[in-house]
C-alpha cells in the first residue's frame, strides 16, 4: 500500500453494520491495517516511574493510541485503494507477539455507500 494521503470521509467509518440514511451498493470485503510496535528502553523507564506514583501510565496510553491511529489509517488507505468510500463493522484487536512487542490490527468491511434512490 502506498503512504500517500488519501481523502476519505471518516464519517462513513463505523463499528455498526450499516450507515443510517445510506444504502450499501457494493461490498468489497475485509480491509485491515496492521502495525507492530515495541516499547523503548526510555519509555519503559518513564513508565516505571509513573507506576511508582500510580494512576494512568500516560507513556503507554500514548503509545497504544498512536498504534491504534496508525492501524486505523492503514485500514482507511486499504479501503480507498480498492475503491470503497466507507467501512462498516470496524474492530480493533491487539496481540503481544514478543516481550514488549505488540501487533495492533484494525479491520472492517469496505463498502460503497450512496443516498437511496427516490
């Protein structure tokens, strides 16, 4: 997949299986974005200090959020490249594949939606 910016209407991306007021006119099937991230030594040290104090470990929160955003954007690129203008049934999954290395997957069904015919 290319890394160029693709215009995509993010209001047509949902975890639901329909977009109210619109008709699905084509189903392209599954699209996905996968990103694999690791924690840095510096990040681990900073997180260790935050664990001592307690509460939200913002270093890890930011790492997780960035991984989800990147996986989402890759999924959107995949959908746009095959001609879709929407994605339904969007879900996230994460798996630790090695100590400190996590895969984040964002996936859904790419569709073309349109205003219903009157």
